[in-house]
């Protein structure tokens, strides 16, 4: 069996939250925790009873506002200094 290459527009890895089958379910614990973290950074309040889809949209909005989730170049790891003996 060979692996299929899927183009970006046909990939289901990234799907609009409005199209999620389970989007109207209660947000997950992970979403709630991350939203709380982002909301604290953004100094905003988050509604407690969001659906999965609503939480996802709110996460995206707060990530954009706080700058989280942006890809940055890896910082070089400083080399340990050696003592002269």
C-alpha cells in the first residue's frame, strides 16, 4: 500500500470549526485550560460555556492578539562556560 499525498486544500487536518461534526459539543478540558492561559495573557475574560467550535475560534483570536503560536527561529543554546584550571 502506498501513502497518498494530500494537498493543503483537500487536507482534513485543518478544518473550519463551523464544519466540525462535534463542534456543538462542550469544549474540551484542554481547550478550557489553554483559553484560560491566553485570556490571562490578553487580560480578557472568556465565556465559560463555549462549544468546541466557539472555543477554537476564541483560541485563534487570542493567539493572534497575544502573539502566541507564531513560528520563530530557534534560539541558540548558550554553551556552558569552562573554568580555567
